[in-house]
C-alpha cells in the first residue's frame, strides 16, 4: 500500500534534508538519541515512529516537550512554529530528540514535525510545475563541455536541455523502480540511450530548457508479444523484438500497467508511419479530449508536441490478470543487475498496431520513452 506521504525523489530529498539539517542545527549533547521517520500511531502520551532506518521506535512524551512545525524545504529552525500534541497526526514526518529510554524507546525532549498536509501541498506544487515546465525522453547526444543534452521527446521532435553549475542531478538505481532509491548524480553519468526528464525555463518555441533539475537513468525498452504469464511469481515472458531474445519481466507493486484503446493505438500507429500530421509534432488527434482519455488537451509546451506521458497517464490501469498470451506489449523496465530478469516500471498493452507500424520497435520506444513522469511531482507519480 502506498503511504499517503510518499513523495517524488526531489521532494523526499528535500524533506529528509530539511529534517536532517534541523537535527544538525540543534545543540549536540552526550547520550542524546535522534530518530527520523513517520508517525505510525499515537496513544495518549506516547507514539510509535516508523523510523527511516532500523526498527520502529516508541516515543515517550513528557511534560514540557517542545514540538515545532517545519515547512517542507526549510532547514532553519528559526522558520519553525510551535504546535501542540493534538495537532500531530499519523502520517506526519518527524525528527525526535531525547534521552534513550527502556527497550530502545526515546524520552522526547524536542520534536520537529513536517505535517503530512504540508508535504501534500508541496507535492502538488512540484507535480504541477514538472508538468508545466518539464520535458523528457531518450537522450540522443551529450556534450559535457557545453553542458547540453539533446533529448528525443518523440521520433520526430527533440528538446535541447541546457545545464549550469546550479542544475541539480538525480540518478535512478539500476535495480529499483522506486524513486526514493535515486541518488545524487552528475552530468558525466548521463549517456546516449538513457531516459531523462528535465525541469526549468523553456524557450519561446519550447525547443530548449535551461534546467534547474534533471533526473535520468539507464532503463530497458522491451517490445514484443507475451509468450508466458506466471501469476504465482508475478512475471511475464516477452519475445523482445528489440533485443531479439526472450525476456522475463517481473511485475512489482510499483509497476504501472495500462492498455491503449484500439482507436488511440491506430492513431499512434499512423503517426509512427510518418503521416502528414506527424511532421506537425504530434499524432492525429493527440491533443483532443478523446485521445487524452477524456481529459483536457495535453500540450508539450509552446511550439512542442503533445506530452505523451500526460496522455498515457489518463489511460485506465490494468492488472496482470488482464493480460493474455500473444498480447503485444511495450515495457520500460529497470536495467537490472543480474542481466536476466527486468522489473517493469511501465507496461503498455494494446500496442499491436504500433508494433506493426514500427516492426523493430525502436521508433515506438522513442515515442513511449518516459516511465510515468508524474514521478517528479509525486508518485502516481526529475521525483
């Protein structure tokens, strides 16, 4: 089950940094216990904290304990405001300081709280900003000297990402679909074929972004037909036309699975075949409410094509039980460390017309290059 406070990479790091910094800002004393985590339960004058590391911690609340509320992204306790115990709720983020008690408990002397509602508001703001000022796709070139990256948003449309000394970089782990597992990265780690999402100020024509944040990773694009389904182990076996071999794909609780309706798949297939509309930056009808699953038109910025991540995010979810042998699927998966089994990040079914239009699957892979990048602004949900 996804926790209510689950965040994008950037927001997780901001929350953790805020709480960690507030811990460092407090006077250091001998025999002082500190724990950061999420409130699991509250009973009278005690609460259980689900620690970010280690076992759950019982927090004993004594008379006069100081409780402060800190906004997400803030690191200076001077900006914190006093709050009372009744205002603390299950799901709130918390830093506890105090004396070690019995059975690994902490007798709290001070508590810094980051409210779940504050985090949710921050998360929504981040999500809206990534959708408004973000773009992503497959990296086609990297110029480390100038700090620029070219990203193919669709097979016919690219964006130049300009980075500066102030640009923040994050890098996904090779064997994890969890955004919280991403680490700080560098420009030098980004290479051709990586998937990347950037957020920043866009040029008037939408073809350049001066990036404030960049999140990237090396992922596998898998396209083909399902040859076997193992519901017991939550895996499917795919005859991958890209790698020209059979691949076992694991479906995890974090995997996002959707299925295109036949009309939308046909429109995208026409786009991949190089229709006149394709030269205009988007597939036929891609900006229409019907193509967007009934939602509003989804633009890719001024002068740019529709954002396919936003289009796909409006398609209904499916489960492993909805898949059948011989179904055509496209999968964005982790690179993995064993070299054999991949874990699905995004799986898209109903793609028979698309694979027919792009037999080797590569232009289709470019079209659907992004994992669900509602990610940077919150997991659905650059993180």
